[in-house]
C-alpha cells in the first residue's frame, strides 16, 4: 500500500514540473525584451567603469605607499581613462502603425471583380455532406 502511495505521489510531482510552452511573441513583449537587453548592456558598462575607478584608486594608493617607503617604482604604463557611461537612456526603434505597413492590403489595385461567372457547383464538384 505504501509503495502505491509513493508511486502516485511521484507521478503527481513529476506532472507539476512539466514544461510550459513559451508565451506568444507580441510587439509589447519584444519591446520589453529589447529594453531589458539595453539595460543589461548599460549595467555592464557601469560595472566596467566602477571597476576601472577602483583599480585606479588601488594603483594610486600603492604608488603613494611605495614612494613613502622609499621604493623605486618604474613609471606607470599609459592606460586609457575610465569612461563614464552616463545615465540609462533607451529610445525604442521607430515602429510603423499596422495601417501604414501595407501588410493587410494587396500590392496593386483590383482590375476585375473577384467573382467569376462560373457557378460554385462547377468549381467545387464534391457535394457537402
């Protein structure tokens, strides 16, 4: 009896971890993902800037301590200055409205009506059931 309960419990627990399908791609979701990617890239630049500042501070303290102790140090190598990325600014790409995209309209104008003089029974010979 205990084995049956354990097996049923494991089967139910396995169903709880089933993989759900991904959500549908909508323009809002794509815009949110693009903004998140831009924010992540900016965050990486801020982290690099803060690391650069910390490294410069450590080097300055080391050189000051070595000079106070009377040690001879070689000249410091030339390094590029730290670049501040500034505040986060995201401008979404320009999107056309659906009406202006032309996706729902045929490429040209109609030269004849869509109907034909042929009856529907002749065009579709199989009867409906």
